[in-house]
C-alpha cells in the first residue's frame, strides 16, 4: 500500500533566507564603509559618516523585518489599498518643490522635517502588495494595468527610468503568475518597450546614456566617463582583486562609488571571485523566494512572494548588468549594498513579509 504523504504548515520562518539576508546586510555595511570613506572624509571630515547613517537605517529596517516576519501576511491584503494610495500621494508630493529636494536634476527625495526619503523605493513594496490583492480577487486586466501605469507615469516625472523598469518588471511577472492571458502580457511588454524608446530619444540625458552604451569609446571624458571608470575598476580587480580597502577608483574617480556603482568597487577590491560570490548570494535569494512562492498557502501570498522576489532579484540583476556594460547605466541601487536608507529599509520590510509567508508554506512529510 502506497505511503500517504500529508501536508502540514511550517511554524518557523525560512532559516536559509533569514541567514542570507543577515549576511547580505553585513556585507553591505562593509561595502558602504569602504566605498564611501574618501568622499565622506572629503565632505564631512569623518570617513565613517555614511556608514553610520546606513547602520541606523539598517537597524530600523531590521526591526521592521522582525515585526513583519511575525505579522501574518493576510494583514497586507487588508492594508493593500490604503498603503498603495498613501504611497501614490507621496509620489505626487515629491514633485512639488516645497516638499522635496532636487539632486542631479531629479526630484526623488521627500522632505519630512530633518528626514528625507525616496517614495519610489516604498512604492515597489506597495505595488507588489496591491497587485497581489488584485490577483487574489481575479479582477480584469485593467485592474492591473491602471495602477502600474499610474505609478510608472509618476516616477517618470521625477524622472527615473531605472525605477520605472523595475516597476514594470514587478507588474509583468505578477501578471504572468496570476494567469492573465499571455496575449495581454506580450502586448503590454511591446507597448512598454515602445514608450521607453520614445522617452529615451526625447530626453537629451537618457539619449546620451544610450549612445554612450552603444559607443563606449567616444567622449571618454564626458558622457562616457562614468562607464569607463567602472570598466577600469573591473579590469583592475582581475581574478583576486586589489585587496579589501585598496580600491583606487573610490578616491573620487568613480562617480556614485558608494551608491549605484558600489558593485564596481566590490569587483575591484575582491576581483572576479568576490563579485561572483555576490552574484551567487542574490541567485540563492531568488531561489528561496521562488521556493516560498511555489509552496505558498494561497493565491495572494503566492503572487506577493513572486512580486517581492522579482523586485529585489530583478533590481540586483539590472544594477550589476549595467556595471558590466550589458545594459545602459540605469541609476538604481544594488539591494542591501548601495548606500541609501530608503532602499535598505524598503528591502528589509519586503524580506520580513517573505519570511512570514515562509512560516505558512505547505510542507510534506
């Protein structure tokens, strides 16, 4: 007589994912401390200035991770609409000069007293939750497309093409997993690509980024400077790297060394081997996220887990692909590693929700 396999719910969070998140956070703090030290010393007279701030946001994010990992995921289904509309409001406020600050030609930071944060980082979480709720109710295709379109439009007004690409990636993957007709997904993908192309060719800044990607050897001291410094860092690293703390490019040669370009500093100091370890860590993260989604107890948790995993894994891929010149520079942070309190906090919140879903996955014995 065949053995009967019973399913039971897990009461413990995914230990592998928890350890992985901890390791990524620690490595991220080390990377920020290292990459930011020259500019921190130059600007503030304290080489640990940025890593101190990152550590504070890391503690806040870790606290939220613990709280969210113990809050049953179903609460997010109830909070999905209010959370989404509040974050939409913050995206609108960030476009108003009285409430925001403009840096490098973009309005992405909302000012609340002495604190500034990026609403675009938290809208990724809010959208993933909202689309999971839509999927659980088996709504029409427009119930997905309208929120995705609104969010993409508001982010492009900042402007921020890189984050828009991540938003579209989250939405399209959640659409696919929800069982929406493949024709609509292909149609939305084509339309998104066409709109993206139009946005690129009608913006001098984005067009210059694209031309630099296609013609890297031209204008090495102008538009091509950033990518050339990245490639110098990667080349200098070789197989084993120049040694931890020994980067030359971080000494004000490489723009955004502690934020968008931090992977180049990691590769320079730890070489191909170190960079490969970082890639493997993100690959394991995606594997655990997919495993949680596959065994999630209901449609809402399944679509939500997929959305959160797509966000973090997809953003990591896009950042690292830009660093090795596989895609044009997009200006998005590397999750866990890039300096930025908004990004780190939002990512840790997402990890907390993933860990809670893992408590209820269906296990066989």
